[in-house]
């Protein structure tokens, strides 16, 4: 019942924070967020599950499964649990939420109880996304994420906050309708072979060949159409090119703590769902040419195009936002490889990017708190005035570039090793082109740092620019420590991840390709 405890406590904490005085809200919300953080770390330390939750024989850890509502032939269930894929993302969610709340103490100075209550409400929904195993329950949490995020951007955001919030809501809500249609098509095609909307049960029915024709569509056509609808729906959330245009606007207008959660966790909802639905439920489609080649091309395009767009920006937040698009392209390349290190590295990259992007957005926020500008051309010489914040910012940027002994390096190496021998035609060439994205990343980050952090201090501002407060720097130091920890010892979570992805790779190797990948 630990997952129910996390969900119930976080929801109750959110409702409580809504009604406390503003002067107490920030510290109280942070203190309350330590409970789900401690709970997730306890789950991580005691996890003893094996296999993939969606496969027969997979051990679903901390599972609760109770019948809920009867709708026709289907029994909707309260079905939650974790495996080696979802547990690291659950821990990432609770860590980033607590640190984002601490980073909110300086910039959020109005309607604080509402802000912190919404942040905890957002955490509740995110916990549900990474633990839900019944589609109806999972989809409720998936959609619930949109409400607090829309309000957080629309109320506490920048000058164009309403535009950014509406654009975010429209893009992601339409994408949700598309993915819902894709999943419904699979359910109708399975007919009487399933009696619940349990995602593991549906996966196993699909793998057993239970899919039949529906509405004049053959089973093969249903698989292909469902795969396309699901992919588009999740690609918007990731986002990948060309569905990326909502992200920079949302990041620029969102307050810094919200950008931390948006980049660190919300984008991982899309990649996590792609892994669970497209690559786990429908591997036959994902491995049939030209589908893997198209997905790999989208991944490479996202890597290169996102990095090139970042190179052209003057706003530090936009630079980091476009960097996220580039980084998520690597996840696609790893997933479509269908190799242990490809899929494992892609999942590791979700966690690594969550930490590094959270660090980078937080660091940009600290600089903005002091200078009240994010424009590269307006700042210089901040290293002398803010040595600790700038030092951590530089370290985080090198983590983004893939500096050895940092998590970004480990993630990218694993992806490149896995994708080099993947199922994609000319996979060495695809991997080589994707690796070139690292050069572009280094170019724009070094350029931005040289302009803003070093040289003489020439910023014209009415504000005193000095050392950042301890409560602003401390979350940066924690994130940097975690980035280094996972870089030095990737097996801290990678063995867990491999335990979750190996059954999928084994199924793809034996059942889909007849052992050709072995």
C-alpha cells in the first residue's frame, strides 16, 4: 500500500497547503514533500522485483490490484505498481519536486499557497503516471497533469503566459485524444479476449496474437494505425520535431520551478509512454521496416535541429529548452535500436536528462533572480559576483556536453553502443550523425557561458548582483551531486533498468525476429 500512501499523502498535502497563509506555504510544502521523497527512496532501497511489469512472469513490485467499476465487459481496476523502468522515474519525480519547491522560495512572492498547492497536486498526478497499470486509471493521471501545469504557467508566468499556457494545453490535450483513439482501437480489436483495461494484460494478449479484425480493418492494419496514433500522441509530449513548438514558449513564460518539473519530469512522460505502449505492446510494428528507420530519422532530426535552434537563441531559457528537444532525440534513437544497451541507455537518459535539465533551468533561474534578465547579450562577468552559482552552472553545462564521470556521458555512451548494432538500417551511420549533435551542444553552451559568465562585469541594473542565497544554491549542489554520482556509478540505477528492459529485448529477439538479433 506504499503507492497509495504516496498518492494519498501528496494529495492531502496539496489540499492543506492551499488553505494555509502565504507566509507559511513555501516552507510547509517543502517539508511535506519530504514524505513522498522518503517513501520513494525507501521503495528504491527495498526493491526486489524482477522483470518487466508488462510481461508474463514479470514481478510487479508494491502492487495493489482491486476491481473498481464494471463498464460493459470491462472491469476497471485500481492497479498500481512499479518495475525497474518506472521506479527510477518515480524517484526522479519526488527528488525534483522537493528541490523545485526550495528553488521557489526566492521568485514566488504572491499567491504562494496556491502556487505550492498546485506544485504538490502536480506531483500527485506524476506519481500516478509512473505507477498506474490500468489504462483508465493511468489516463486519469495523465490528463490530471495538464490542469496544475496550465495554471502554474498561466498565473505565475511571464508577459506572454496566457498564450504559452493555452498553447501548451491545446497541443497536449489534442495529443491525448489522438493517443486515446489509438489505444481504444487496440482494445476493440482484442474484443472478448480481455476483460480489463490492465496494460500488462493487454500487452500479453497482443503478444499472444489475440488481436482480430475490427470495423473493416485487419489485425495488421489495426496494429499499424494504433502504433501511428500512439506515437503521434506521445511525440507531442516528448516533444520531438516537428511537434516541438509549444515547448520553448512554455519554458520561457513558466516560472523557473515549473520549468524544472516541465523539463525534468513532464517530457519523460512522453518517452516513458513510448517505451511502454509503442515499443512494448507493439514491437512487431516498431521493428518492421521502414518504421524503425523513420523513428530513427525523427530522433536524429530532433538531435541536430534542436541543437541548431539552441545555437541561434539569445535567451538562456530558450537555449536550455531547445537542448531538451535535442536530448530527447537520443532517447528515440536508443529505444528503436531494440538492444539491451540501446533501450537501457534510453531509459537511463530519461533520468540523467531530468537531473541535468533541472539543474540548468534552476541555475538560469538563480542568475535571473540576481540580474532580472536572461538575455545573453545583456550579461557578462557574473563569475566574479556569483562564484558558487556560476561554478555549478558551468559543471551542469559540461554534464550536458557529455563530460566523462557525469551522468550525461554514461547515458550517451550507452545509447551509442546500443544503437550502433541496432535494427535500424545503416545504424552505424545513424549513430555517427547523432553523435555530431554533441559538437553542436558544446558550441552553443560554451558560447553562452563565455558571453554571460566571464569577462568584465558590465551589466547595467538597478539591482545589487552578489552571491546567491544558500537556499538558491543548495538545490543546484544536490542535483550536481546526483549527476556526478550516476556518472561515476551508473549501476546504481542501470542494473535496475536493465532488469526491466531485458525481457522486452529478449521477446523482440526471439518472438519477433526469430532470433536474428541474438
